[in-house]
């Protein structure tokens, strides 16, 4: 039981703690604009990933505890990156790194084909968003239009 407690603490560090540092950097990059719209879904995702990871963590039986937790964290995020409604949320940080800053977020939900840019007041990432672009020019070239509502 003690080993599971240690491993679950490591899992919390890997699945909640480390990603929260990236989330804090994203909030700083937003410069106060709509940060709750971005942060709240991610905090929920971190908690759900931790809870799902506890199940896998209980099934794995090897040492050291930190390695067991790291394997579990990688497995949980790999599964989440292919899960509908979660895949956008898990891919967003990769695009932040790829673009060197906050990407343009596009959605084709209900044939909207619209995008929000990082400077917009309602900039956020939702499970309905499905495309990321580094520039507005890329979004327009792909047939998306700026969301002006």
C-alpha cells in the first residue's frame, strides 16, 4: 500500500504538477485575456488524467515507483491524444511549441470554418476546435474565416 501511495504522488507530479507549469506559462502568454477559458478545461483534464492513471497505476507492479508513475503518465496522455473531445486539448501544447507561441485556433464544428487568434477577447481552446495554425494567413489559406461574433 505504501508503494501505491508513493507512486500515486509521483503520478500527481507528472500528470498535474508538470503540466500545470506549462499552463502557467500559457496564462502569462495570454497576458490576462481569457485565461480562465483556457485554464479551467486544462485543470479538469489534468484531474481526469490523474484519476484514470490511478487505475493503470494499480495494475502495474514494478519498481521504482517514480518509473511506474512515469510509464502510467505517458500511457494516459497517449490515450488522451486519440480520445474524441480530449484530443484537441492534448494537442494544443504541442502547437504552442511548434508555433513558438499561442497558435490560431480553428473549428469546423457545424461547418463554421472559423478561427480565433491569440489577440482576440474570446480566444480559448475548446473540445470542438479541431485545427491549429501558426498564423492567420495559414488559417485563411485553409479556408477558415475570422470569428467576429
